């Protein structure tokens, strides 16, 4: 069994988490939640191809945005897991102990900053479209 690196898993969740990269790294290629993340991109493309300009692009990107918001939360959960619990869950027989470094702290700050921005922007745009019909943008 290979050693699963917590910093790498956090970085994958932060960058390609909306496509399920962190889930595939941690749980293998047949992870159902990872496949749901991966399906968000084709679903967004399918919705966009069916709109023909009559709908705001926001609604077409909504499946991908929601997938990334979940991935940012996962990055925080992965990164904040204590090293002992991480090793007990993902590295029980690897023989190598995990050690968190300053890079993990930087990734957690980035995940919180980017995730909060995307979440607030998504909520603001959804409310703008629902209550004003997109009058503010």
C-alpha cells in the first residue's frame, strides 16, 4: 500500500477538486463521489449547449461551481485532519508517518480564501438573478 500524502491531497482538492482528483487519489478510480465530481464538467457543458444564449452562463456553470465549493470544503477537512488520524485512516500499513509543513498551512489559507470568495459570489449572483432578473450584471 502506498503512502497517501496529506499535503498533496489538499493541493489536489484545491486545484482539481471540482473534477474529483482528490477523491481518486485517496480512494481509487472507482470512487462514486469522485465520479460525481467528474460528471459536473460534462453536465455543465450539456446545459450550456442546450441554452442557445437564452439563459445566463451562470446557470450552465452552476454544477461545476457547486462541485468546486464542495471540493474547497474537502480541502479544509483534509488539511485540518491531525497527522495521527490521517495515518490511521489512509496509511495504516505504509510504515511512514505524515508530517504537516508550512506548505499545508499556505494551502489551507488559499482554500479558505478562494472557497469563501467563490461561495459568496455564487450566492450573490444567484440572488441577483432570482430577485432582480439580473439587473446588476
